[in-house]
């Protein structure tokens, strides 16, 4: 794993297996995690005391750790359960030595515990890193999910986590009010979300690339007319039968 400094000054890494960085270098690892996933998701669950998050996939753990940072920074006192699949056991085991931003300094013990045991629990927080293939792990989740941080490698490099069938499996474990946050704005991804039953929204973020949000319900973002997009576009949604199993 090669360590890479992203433009907000925080460190990410480059994966040789997937030939891609864990974060968008230009957006910055911490900025991307906070602005594209955590902040926007939590705004919709201000009144809910008990929140379950599916963090796809754990990687360097930025989305999970940014969630804990955000709760502390905003003085939010909620019960949070994070379930995060990750196929790379050695990566998680190495995280206790990763150079995280100073914002995560207060999480040192939690990071070490997760890196050693893939698990952390206290009065309010429960984090489960499930080692294995996300496609299998999702099918076994028996709890309703409120938030999905959809953050695999790109659809080109990690297609099995962006197909219609994958999003249909996700849809089965979501609460009606749930939302999916993702950095991808690719048309095949949006078509796959639509075909899996989601409404698809585009969100502009000051200083960063725009993003996609998906939900069953109406949200105050620019909704994409997916019926029209499907009719006009030459793109096709990704499907399991068209992608190589990795
Ligand atoms: C872009 S990185 C995730 C970055 C992470 N969200 C973070 O904040 O650091 C994608 C991760 O997905 C994992 N991954 C790829 N395919 C997977 C699969 N089918 N099941 C489980 N993990 C997978 C990779 O090992 C990698 O760690």
C-alpha cells in the first residue's frame, strides 16, 4: 500500500490491486468523507436517537472515524451502530499505524481496538468491521439501515458493488427514510439505483465535485428525471451478469 497525501493535507493510500486511490486526491480524504457522506447524511436524522449505518467498505476507515469526529464536534449524543464490510483483513490490521489527521487524535484507542479486533463497543457506539465479501455480508444483515455510505472503488474498478442486483440487495435492508450517499455521478450507477427502486438526486457541494444521493423518499435536492434519462441515454445500468466476479 502506497501512502498518498491528498489536497486537504490528509493522507490516503493507493491500492495496487484496484489500481486506484482510496479517496479522491483533489477533494481530500477527510473533506470527501465529511462533506459527501457524514454531514449530509446526519442532517436528515437530527431527530432520530438511534442510527444504523452501513459503511461500504471500511478501507482506511475514514467514513466511520469521520462519523465519530462529527458527533463529537457537533456535540451530538445518539446511539450509533456502524456495520462495515471489508475484504482486506490485513489492511484493517495495519490501520493502527496509519497517519490519520489530527482531528482523529481522540480516536486513537478506538482505532487500535478496531485494527486488532474488528470491533468496538461502548455505551453509545458500536462498530463492526465484517471481514469478507460485501455482497455476501449484506444478505445476512437483519437490522434496518438508516444511512449507507456507498464508497467502494470506482464502478470501473469495483463493478460488483455498483450493479442493479447489488442495489436491490441493499434496498431490502433499508428503512423507508434511509439515504445512500455516494461520490459517483456516473450514469450507469444512477440507472442501477433507479432500476433498484430508488429516487436519484444530484447534490452540489461548495469546493468539491458534486455527488449523488439516493432514497425511496422525496429529498430537498435536485431530483434527476431518471425515466427520461433512461429513455435518452445510450448507457446501461451495471448488471451482475456483465461484470467479472472479484
Ligand atoms: C475506496 S476504498 C473505501 C474507502 C473507505 N470508505 C475509507 O473511508 O477509507 C474501497 C474498499 O473496498 C474494499 N472492497 C472492494 N471490494 C470489496 C468487496 N466485494 N467486499 C468487501 N470489501 C471490498 C477494498 O478492499 C477497499 O478497502
